[in-house]
């Protein structure tokens, strides 16, 4: 079945450093799945960070970027300079199907700790 | 602002007891979902609903029931709680299908002793 693999956490970085959280996927049931990054800040629910539905395109939000790479089946999350407020758990997900046949396949989540 | 509220936020239950987790959304979304997350697993779908009166089984429904009495409310019921149901539970709402943005509650941490 389809699956999502992401960097195992916790990932610890210092403020102003660059960040990359790896996400690779396996999509056997659909050629071009939709790809998502959700984030969960402490004490809050998950919220959508960014979504890309077209291979080769890049999504961006709050200084984070992720490019949908069909060749390497990857959707890595990057930020050039992290802030302490970026400390959170980040989830990569793959979407397939539409309507009643749609589903989301989730990665395990990557905990990010940004030290001041 | 879109809001999904879960209660309780923390719960300790005894094995064999009944547990009800509640979820309320003010988004006026048709669809609502219950997930659980455990170490070593991504979010796993337990039950979902397309609207008031509707409940559907997700990927891991065994041991759980769901109830959607209104557009706003969606409950997850553990009739006979077991230690294997110790987990963090998330409720979410959304429109159309899973490929559209889901809005999550803050989670309920359940411990079954």
C-alpha cells in the first residue's frame, strides 16, 4: 500500500540555522498524489502548513518551502532560518482519491526543537 | 475563525469502563473525523461522518463506536475500554473529502489503566 516516510525526530537546531525535514512517499495506487505538510504547535491541533498537487511545483508558507519531486518521490520541508516559534511537530501526508474514495496517508511526524 | 474543540483534554479510565470523547466544531463542515496517534504510527483513522446521523468506519474501528447527533458534534465511544486504547485522540472537521484542508482539535490524551 501507499506510505509516507519522514525524518525521525526529534530534530534539534539553533535559532537562525537552516532546516530540512525529509519526506519520501510510495504511491502504488495513484500516479500523482497530492502532498501535504501539517504542523502541530504545542497545545494546539494540527493545521495545514502547505499543500502541493502538481508534480514539479513548490509550496510555501510561513517561510517554509517544499517541492513536489516526482522523480525522487520526495517532498522535503525546508526553511532557511528557523525561529524558536517554529518548535512543533511536522507531519507529511499523501492524499489519494476523491470524494468517498479519498484518503490521507500520514507520516509518523517529526518533532522539531529550536533552541534560542 | 474555524474551531474544533475536544473534551476532555485528558482522561484516565479503568479497564472495562465506558469512555466518551466529545468533539464540537463551529466550522459548519459536513465531515468530521476521529484519529488516534501512537508512537511509531502515523495518524490512524477510526471513524468519520458525512453529516448528522451518519457514521462510517475508518481503518481501525474495532473497539470504538461513533455518534453524530448534529452538524456540530461528533463523539467517540469506547464501550469497554482496554489498555491498548491508551493513545492521543484527534478530532477533525473538513469539507468535501480528505484532500481538502482538515481542521483539528488539540487532542485528548487517554490513559486506560
